[in-house]
C-alpha cells in the first residue's frame, strides 16, 4: 500500500513521548503539518527538541483528558497520549484511566468534528497474561480487571470499545493499532522498561535486574518499524485492531545476556521479584498487518539494540 501524507494536517496526542517523537519526525518527513499535543506527564519537550525548528511542526502543551486545543483543518488524529511504562502507570493510576477514557473521547470528538481519521495506539496488554500464543487479534485476552496493571490494560480496552462505538454510532473513521513492546533511542532512561533499564545497568557496570527466573518472554520491535505500521494504518481504511510488533520472541534472561554481550559489560545478573500479573509470554501474530498494510518489521534485534546502546552511551557521556 502507498503512504501519502503530503499536505496532511496531523494532530499527535502524546507527541512528546518516546513513540510520539519518532512518529512526528516521520510525519514531517512525509510532508505533513504536525501538532504534537502533550502534557509532559511522562514525556518531555527534550524528545522533540530536534523538531521545533522544522517548518510545519508545532508543540502544544495541554492535558488531553481536559481538552484538546483545535488547530483547525485536521485530517488525522494519532492518539498516543497515555503513560505506557508499568512504573509510570502504577505511579499514575487515575491519570492513566482518565487519559484512556476522557482523553480518548476528546480525541474522537475532535476527529468527528473534522471528518478526520483517528488512529488509536492500543497495546498488547489488552491480551493480559495470554492463554493463546502467539496472540491473534481475534483473541479476547486474559486481563485481571482489579489488579494493579488494570488501570492500563482495562483503560486501553475501554479506549478500544469507545473507538469502536464512535465508529459504529457516529461513522468516525478509525484504526486501532495493538502495539507490542517497542524500544529504541529516546526512551526515558528511568522509566523502568526492560530495554533502557538493562542498557543503563550494563553501561554502568551494575547488576542487571532480571524479574523472576527470566523465563517470561517479550517480542521487541524497533521504534521506526512500529511507527511505519502506525503511518500505514493512518493511510489505510483498515479499522483493525491490527497487531504491530516484531514476532521474534525472547526470554528476559536471554535479553539480559544479549545486552551484557553487546555492551561488553562485566555486569552480573541479579534476580528480583516478578511484578504482580506480569505476562508470562507475548508474541504477536502479524499476518493481519502484513496482509492489510503490507507491513513487516525489518530491523534485527542485534542492530536495533546496538543503535540503542550507541544512543545511550552518548546520552550518558553528556
Ligand atoms: P511515553 O510515556 O513515552 O509517551 C506517552 C506520552 O503521552 C508522553 O509524552 C506523555 O507526557 C503524554 N501524555 C500522557 N498523558 C497525557 C495527557 N493526559 N495529556 C497529554 N499528554 C499526555 O510512552 P510511549 O512508549 O511513547 O507510548 C506511546 C503510546 O503507545 C501510548 O499510548 C502507549 O500505550 C502505546 N504503546 C506503547 C508501547 C511501547 O512499547 N512503547 C507498547 C504498546 C502501546
Ligand atoms: N523486567 C525485568 N527487569 C527490569 C524491568 C523489567 O526483568 O528491570 C521484565 C518485566 O518483569 C517484564 C519484561 O521485563 O517481564 C518487560 O517489562 P516492561 O516493563 O519493559 O514491559 P511490559 O511488557 O511488562 O509492559
């Protein structure tokens, strides 16, 4: 499928976050005008500092759970605003529920006003601790509705339900992406997610904190691959949900060993308590994205991790 965003006017909620910053950059490269709307709750203007002088880019500070400033003439809304790291959403449970609910309604109403297409950044967490493996979009999931992670998991499930209701009842043009673990430069070093945590520990010679016995799996996707999937979804008329992730699965113990090897670190491995309801396995079936969007992730884990290591080395060097 072709990507044509020249002349598009795209509002990106969460545009100063990790994925949002890469998405804004890609949209500008495609010739779109971009408004990044962000409260900086877990993101930062630093992540888009390299974009602020580019023509067509505007950074707007606002809490989308309250209201979304309307720049007019919007053709696409990319709704990414939401704490995404377990450390963040466990610290910000009510804010997470508010942005997944009120924030999503506000984003959908803005899209409706403009006849714009809305892409929702949902998550593999809607599958919870999955009993089906790999996860296909048809799987309804296994989520603990009252556990600590539920603010995120159920929040995103609510966001998906709201998106589908606006689509069915009001004819809003929507696409739902279920994003699996995505990594790369510009992740916050202290957000607790496994890739920045292991890299930071390895580069400082500290023990790598592997949760539990490390046999739980994740499937890590390079950020530009995820962003390419989001852009293709924005340019399609696919409603979804569509899994976006790399289907190469690894245990967290293997990941720790790979990081030690790639960084040449002398760090040891230290086993720490497994968080409550930590999913045991996670791997996307991406045949739907391949078929409908012509999307496949192309970055190898080794090359993606090496690039992230180089970025973090520069960051730590000041
Ligand atoms: P992030 O925390 O880096 O980015 C989220 C951004 O949203 C931040 O800049 C934050 O300040 C902003 N935000 C949060 N609440 C807001 C509010 N009320 N108003 C305005 N801005 C607000 O996280 P990320 O990894 O970039 O994730 C982006 C999106 O992708 C999230 O919706 C997340 O659920 C989804 N996602 C990410 C991953 C991943 O592995 N990175 C996986 C699945 C889904
Ligand atoms: N994890 C770990 N050590 C850490 C941080 C995370 O072993 O220092 C594990 C975590 O328990 C989970 C996996 O790595 O099994 C991925 O965690 P992350 O927070 O990155 O994302 P999640 O997939 O849980 O949302």
